[in-house]
């Protein structure tokens, strides 16, 4: 009786072992590999990666502008941003720049009917941030020769980078500070030391002291932007 039961147990174990080899020896490894492949594809899909930062890229040109009766001007720009969350990303083209800035060539208007001066001066910036506080703005300064050929400041202005992706056109209103009195203005005109803003980019971007500074509108500058936003929708800003 015991021998018969032992033979039955051995035959049952053999059938179970054969079934196990059939089910797990061939079909399960294929299913396991397919599952691993799907997991790897999901992990490699950028849409499934939770971002920890937002990226802002903008480029464009400082196209043209006017400033009173000036015929020859150069334009200087600086991109200012606030907050500790912003980081300026350097590339091979601007590896030596501490901050995004530049100065154009001296351009002259040849139009007899207008004082429009063309620069077509390009710019490009890349930023990484975790907060939109301190959104970048472009601050410009116009300078040109006086009656003795000395380079003096002619006007200032600023504009914030557009907050929507795509192509944009903006007009920067140019102003210049006025001297304290007519005598100091005449003396500065003779000496080539007209009223101007020291550290103009910081003063204009922060707005400090503007309430006690007398200024006069003197012209405009046209700017074209191409803006790209990355991961802003993941943070709920789009």
C-alpha cells in the first residue's frame, strides 16, 4: 500500500514538475522580458520625468530706433533678473560673460525724412529657474558722439521679456535724465559730462530713486523677441 502511494506521489510530482517547466521555463521569461521593456520605455519617456526646474530661452534683435535729432548712435543692452532662483545658463558662445550684455556698432541714419537708425543687433539668453519672481527684463542705453566727438549717454529704457512663447514685437520708450539746473546742463555740455545714470542697468531694473529723478522722453527702440518656455506648464504657469 505504501509502495503504491509512493509511486503515485512520484508520478504526481513529475507531472507538476513538467507542468512547471512548461509554464515557467518558456512562457514566463518572455512575459517578464516584455514587462521589463515596458518599464524601461516608460522611464525613458521624457513626459514621465517629473521636472524640478523651468527653462526660459529668448532671442531676438534690437532692430531700430530714434532719439531726438541724433544721427549716429550705438545701443548697449543688459539683461537683468532678480531672485536667487534664477540661473544664467552659459553656452560656448558666451562662456566668458558673467551676465548677458552687449554693445552694438555705431550706426548712422541716412534718411532725409526721418532720424530712424538701424542696428539689427542680435541677442540670445538661456535661464533656469524654479520661480517666476524677478522675471528678466532687457535694459538699453543709447550713446553717441557730441559736438566734439566724445561718446556721451543719449537715453535709457527697459522692457520685460514677453511671458508667452512665440514671436513678439515690443517698443521701448527712451528717456534721459535732466540736469539739476540750466547752468550745470550747459557746463556738462561743454565738458562732455552730461547728466547720466551710473550703473544704469541696476538703477533702471530696480527702479530705486526714480521718484526723485527728473527725466524727459526722447525717443524709442523697436525690439523683436522669440520666446521658448520649457516645463512652465508642469508648474502651473501655462
